[in-house]
């Protein structure tokens, strides 16, 4: 959530940033400024009259002590008149504050200056490509056929038990899931991240804190009886660990990692791009979250990008890194790098990770602060996938297929217990 004082002091820059994100409701900026001006005016009136009430109340006590009851009674009437004014103004102030908050949360985060201009994924900037696309002598088939051939994933059974987008992993398919999750967690904890296994459901305050609400409410599964949301990513519960907390400056950065299943309705998704593991409603993912000093957040962002890049390199997957343009960024992000791996059988790039800096957008909602140099400030929050499993599995199966089975990268051998799937 943007801060009102920043909006008022930087109106033109805010409008320019919103335009870069192709946000249509720019009139909200002036609405926010107007509401805050009205809020300040009402607050001044309340404070001024409360000050008079306090002064008169003190005087009444003194008059009563000296026996001047008549004058004391006159002051009491003035106090009663002032108090009768307070309630309607206080109610109006509460109404304005609610309107201000409800309007403020509709604004997305502003993009960093390095964010490319653009509206569609085709306008994202390719920062780097790595690895080598496989040249398969064996006739390449897509992962959904390989999964059926080697009895790894049953998509039809998932459709029967739950619905489309909820696959069953079985036999060595389930084993591969476990191997990848354990490898990713070990890789992250070796880099200094503290491992958590958080709840898979969160309350409304937590979903609001990371920006899922009100922006992505229709993309989340809701357990209506208890008003709890199934998490779309471990980012939500992990970041909320520090909601309403003040962190000591010497405790920064806070580095967290966690594995969770993730649940996304993906409303409106259909067609060839959702086949197999390309887009599912429940999937496994290992997440990274950092809370850092504002002066270091973009340095940390680059470090997280390198961290994810080396993880992909260890899997020997061809990849590319993209800097997202303004129109393709999330509601809460200030700068996002996407990682994509190449699918040999499908001959397309598949997104497997996003690494983002949210600056103070999330931490202002959650009031996550640190105390340093004699003052309290908001920390910056960052997160990234390390990694999301479905498309990693798809690329591993497709890119490493041979006539004799599917070869696995060496880093997975000790986790999987075998060098290949046959």
C-alpha cells in the first residue's frame, strides 16, 4: 500500500508510475489527496475542541476547589456543548478514514525506474539466456505422454476425484516431487535461509497484507465456513510472520524459505497452454522471502536472482531471465524478474519462477518495521520461487528423454536414489 504523504508530495511521479503499469483509475490519486485534506481538517477540529475541553475541565476543578460553584457550572455547560460537537465530527472522521483506506488499497505499487515500458508479455525485456537447448535424437514427446508411459502422473484420476488441474503423482512421479522439494530446501538453507513449514490456509488480514486482497480475491480458494483462504504461495504466511512487528536493525536481513502446496483458481484459463502440468490449480513450490533494510533491497534482489539462476544451472535446464514490463507486473511488485525454462518437446518457454522487490508496499500494509538510527522505518520485502515444481518437472521429463528412459541431473541422484526413470 502506498503512503498518503508520499502520494501528496509526489503526485506527478505517482501518476507517471501508474501510467507505466497501465492502471486506468488514475483519478483515485486526487480522490486520496482530497480525502486526506478533509481528514486533516476534521482531525484539527477535534483536537482543537478536545484541547478546550481539557483546559475547561482543569479550570472547573480549580473553581470547585475555591468554592466558585456558579462559574464552575457555567464552564460545565461550555464543556457539554463542546462534547456534543465531538461525536458527529468523530463519526464523520471515522467515515472519511475508512473511505481513504478503501481508496488507497486500490492503487497498485509503483514500478521501479528500470521497469521497461510495455503492456504485454511480448514486451518484457530478456536480460540473460543460459544453458543449451537439447537436441534430441530420440523423437521428443510432451511430458503428459511421458508421464503416462512411465506411470508418473495420472491427470484423469485427478479430474475424477477433484477436477481438472489437480493431478495425482504416483510411483516415481511422487518420488521425483519429494526429491526436488528436498533439494530446493537444502539449497536454500545452505544459503542462510531459515526453513519453515507454514499453514496452508490464512486469514483475511494475512491475504490483505501481501496484496492478494482485494486484487486477487477471485483467484483464491475460500473456505467460507471459517473465512480462511487456501494459500496461492508460501509468500503469504511467511511474510505475515512479522506482521505488526518491529525488527531490530542488526537482525536484518530476515531470510525465510518454505515448501507448501499452492492453490490457484486460475479463472478463465483454457486451451493448449493449460495441458498437462503447464497450468494446474494445485502445485508444489519452494519459496524464498526476505525482509531487508531499504537501502539494500535492490542489491538483495540481484543476489536472489543469482541464487535462483544457479539453482536452474544445477538442473542443467536451458533458461532465460526476463525483466517484466509495467503492464505485465503484479499489483504489488516494484520490479520483477521472471525465469523461464525451455521445453524441448513443446518448443516453448515455461515460467518457473518470479523474483520481486515490493519495497514498502507489503510492509506498510502489515506494519513490518525496524528500529535504527533513533527512528522506526518500514522494511522492504522481497520474494521469489525457488522453485515451482510443475513446469520444472515438465522440462526435466521432456528435455532428458531418451529411448531408454529419462536421465536425471546429477544433483538429484542422491535425493531420488536413482540416476534415471525407466
